[in-house]
């Protein structure tokens, strides 16, 4: 039969150009005693051969394993053909089931250390270490004059409060020579926090700012030494408003209550105009200048007072339990907190008792009746 001549036969694109190209010659068998032939055969094995189908070089992976012996075969002396594709002396160890557990515990310990450091830095109520106490110490220097003993002659104690006590005194020289004064003594040992130190600074600043009102205790000067802070003020010898209420049997007439409340409202309005909220108005913080029935009433104790702007809201819970306003307990208040306290005082003057006697919850504020 003849071949079909309708279509020419397609040439093979992968066939070599010459029949004998890229085909390794077949050498005759060699004997083991022919060392030159053995060496030539070994060199021939180490040379890469081109593929008979592809014109470019395509080395086989086995060529690399032959050329570079594995570490296992070089150390043990065995041929690489005995353990093909093996480059490790022993298999991989099984994965440890506790590896991820140890990693999780390590991360938790690191997070705990970070959180503990942040808490210790921000928590002011935390007890510091002995080293921290030695390094971090409150600055209790107020910049007041230290000439108390040279300018004043101290007398006996006339009153005691939550933060300090008050003694009478007399100026020995200067502009107020011979003037009887009251000296409020605040021990520095009670200033255990930076807030307490700032409260004393603010009290002196407020007393210096509030001057010129007849119903406001007069401020003279402030002194300090290594142990105490001394605030020198006007001496009021008439006693507290609370003592007058108790001496009357607990009730005032409307006219007498009006005379008291007018003085209280005048001084509180003056404080509010100056941007100061008292925050601790009660009968104990109003003193009479003398024992006369019609003596002047003076507002005292600005230890809990603060400056406030018209658009500002305060959030500190301070004051005395029976006189504190509900807005104070909700931590959002302004000067209207003093107006509530004045209303409680007015109720006591007219009725002879406190308006609120809650038994389910007692608020122990600094200076309150329970403290």
C-alpha cells in the first residue's frame, strides 16, 4: 500500500536537528581492572546530559544528589543510594503538645506585668514600697512666712476640727500689734496626699481673695514651719450659731430667723459673685463676733471651698451629711449646692430639728456629725 499524498507529513518540532545530536555514545563494557576507563565512566556520570526531546538543559534532581553526597552517607560511610533523599541522621521529633500552652502562659505573664505596672502608677491609694517612699515624697512647702514665733504670741486652744485645731494668739509687733487673733493650726502629718496639700493652698488663696465683707471672717496672714501650717484670722468670741440655737430651745421666731438668714444670704451671695462655692454651710461654721444678742455673724472654715465658673460643674462629694445637696451626691453641681444648705439651716431655725433623718444610708463626709 502506498502512503497518502493529500497532506504533507508535519515535522516533529521536538526532534533533534541531526539524528545523532544529544545522544550519548554507547561505550563498550569495561573491566574493573581498567582504572582509566572506570574514572572516565565516573566523570561521564557526573556530567549532565541534555534531554533528547528538549534542546535546552534540564538537569535531573538525581544528578545533584550524586554530585553532593548527603551528610548521613559521608559520616556513616554508606552509599547515598542506600537511603535516597535522606539528609537527616534521625527523623523529626514529635511536636510537643505543651508548646502552645507554654506560649499562652508566657503571654499572660507579660500582660499581667504590664497591667500591674500601669495600676501601680495610676492608683494613688496603693501602698508604696519602702524604696518608693524614700524616693517619692510630697512637697509640703507652701512658701509662707516662717516668722510665726517672732511675730505672734500663741495662747490656749479654743476649738478643734477634723483637719486641725484653733488657738488664740496676739500680735507682738507690726501693723496689728496687740491685736487678738485666732490661729488655725493644720499639722503637715495629716497631709498624706497631694490633694490634701492642694486643699490647704486653696483655702489660703480663697481667704486672701474674699476680703471686705462684714459677714466674712477677716484673714490676716499665713505662716508655716517644719511641722504645721498656721492660718491667722479674726477672733470671734461669741460662739457658734449652733450654740445659740440650742440655748433658745431649738426654735427661732420668724423675725429672729430672718435676721440670721439675711446675714447668711449676704455673705454667700458675695462668695458666689467672687466665683467661690463654700460647700460646707452649716450652723457650726457661722460664728458671732461677741456674746451680744445682736452681734454680727461671720462665715468661717473654707477648707472644702473651691473656685467655680458659671458654666462649670463640680463632681467632688464633700460636705456634711445632713446639709449636702442631692446634686452633690450625683456629682454634678455648682453654686446652687450652697442654696440647698441654707434652706436646711432655715428649716432648723424655724422648726428646731433637721428636715432629714434617713436611717437606710449614712454619708460619712469629712466634718459631718458622724465623723
